[in-house]
C-alpha cells in the first residue's frame, strides 16, 4: 500500500507540477509571437557604383543584408538619400545635396546599420574636384 501511495504522489507531481505539461503555461517553443521577426543582421556594402559622383547623381549600392523592405541609405554630411529602387542586394539612390567624402551607410528595416569598413567609402565630386 505504501508503494502505491508513493507512486500516486510521484505521478501527481509529474503531471500537475510540471510547467511544461501544465494547461496554464503553454510551451514557449510552441508559441510564436506574430510580431516577433527573424533576426536581422547588419547590412554589408560590397561596392558603390560609381565610388565618386556629384550631388543628384545616381549611385548603386551593392551588398547583402539590405532586406526586401526599404530602409535608409545615408551619405556622410547629409540627410538620408532618396531611394530610387531597393532590392535585397542592390539599392539605387540619388546623392543628396550636402554630401561630403566618407562612408555611406545602409540601415535596414530593423535599424541595423552597416559598418564603416564594409566597403562604402564615397567621394563627392564638385565642379573644382573632378574624379
């Protein structure tokens, strides 16, 4: 009889005290938050085409991690560039007025920013400075 009582206590503790089996607490791995998105790595710029241009010119930014939803392209010394087209590995932008020499940055939809050393150094061309 004593073994029967111990077995009942054991089974009771396994089925009713186990949070993974409890009806009140769902298994967190089985529930997906619909607003939670996949991890979003920082974009990487591989190349700017051309690497030097005047304000208003079109520049193609080639790389990866841009995502399919448009984010931002920011040139040094200025506000964000006007996006002409956005694809996961290629962005076409217009160089904004006020741009200075320096690293271009891409910021994807989840606010991840490309690193300066990722290949996006840009030189602005002015009338007295033709590259």
